[in-house]
C-alpha cells in the first residue's frame, strides 16, 4: 500500500495526491456528517463574500483587532479525535479534465472500477478515521455523495483515471 495515489488520464495536469496533509485543509468535512447525510451543498463564493463582509463590518465598527486565541490548539485536539473526508471535486478541477462526459476508471489493489464522471466528481475521499490516517486499505476510501456505498466504500485506491 502506498501513502499517495495518482489522478491521471485525459487531464491537462496529472496529479500525485498525498492525503496525509489534508488534516490542515479547511475544505475537509466530518465523515460522520457526510455518512449521516447532514452535509448541505455550499456556495463557496457566497460563503466567502459573507465572511469578508462580516469581517469588514466588524473592523469598521470596532477597529482592527489581532486574534491571539488558542484556537489552533483546540482544533488540533479535535483533529486527533474525529474522522474526516475531502470533497474530490477540488482535485478534479485542479487537474483540468479535458472530457467531463466520459467514464472514470478507479484502479484499486484488486480491480478496475468504472463509474460515471459526475458520480466521482461529487464523491468524497475519507482520509482520517478517529484522528489517524488510513493505513489499512488506504490511503483513502471513496464515498459517493448520495451515501449509497457508505457501508462498502471503494478502498485500496492506487490510481484514478479520468
């Protein structure tokens, strides 16, 4: 088993992905929320605009302040207890696929799995269980957004070919 996997195929930029660094990524979601179906589709531009507007309004009213809270230490403790997944769409977009209407082939240790592009694009890659990276059948487990494979995710992924 390798700690990385590849995103290749009909893409402008083939990627070698290392999920061990995702714990620090703000885009991660809690796996429990994903499997329970509690995740809501978020418009990132709208969320960013609201965040910046709120910050701007606060600075106008209160003046600029430096945040010296021990937030990072608190977050780090949570990261070491929770299970997380990452939306796969970010990486697919970064690879700049040339054809979004084709099938995607997922190469695992044991088999080749063919899925529609949209299914893979909307999927999530679990990379952490109970604060530990996935060593057994890893480095990631692929979960569909609709939750149909939450009991049997795709595991032991070596390569994803768009």
